[in-house]
C-alpha cells in the first residue's frame, strides 16, 4: 500500500472507533430556568413567526414551555392535551384561566409582554414545577 492510502485507512478507522456521530456516553445536562420561584426543566423552546403555535400538554409537562416573541405581539396557542388528566393554562398577568380535558384541544390568544417575561402554568400541577412555562420577549 502507498503511504497516502495507509494514512487515509488509519484516519477512517480512528474516526469509527471514536464513534463519530454517536453518543459519547455523556448525558446532556438538563437546561433549567427559575420561574415562579421554582427550578423548571426547559422542555423545548419556540420562537413562532406565524402568529400560531401548538403546545403539547401531558401529565407532567408543557412542550415547549419557553416561548419567545416580539413585545406586544399576539400569539394564538393551540393546546393539545395528550395526558389522562385535565390540565389548565393559566396566565395570571392576562387573566387567562382555561381547562383542557384529556384528548381535547383549546386555542387561546395571548400577548407577549412589553418587556421581560411572564409565567404560565397548569393550576392543577404547578406545585411540582412540572407544568410551568414562560412567555418572554425575544432578544434582538
């Protein structure tokens, strides 16, 4: 074999042995935020551009639960309850408090805050910090 061929073969074997494209065995750290005084796991981020968004509700989360948009813009959110329990979307800052039965969908229009962020939650399951999220003004 010629030297360049041997070099390429050695490089190819080295890459496959390193598991290129595979898992390195390290777990990805969970991303967390402090919302309503609780440490909340980020279960997806959204920055909708169409004025519409779907959020999955399940028996322990909103997905996504961090939603960014332009200050003062309206967003129609469709909630799809895929869980077995009744869930709720409460956005106290905008006086919204709506239940979503199992298997049901509900669309609610919210307005992004003028600045910073506002929290939303399921009033039935927020104590565990599992069903808390945030609407926030997108960074430029």
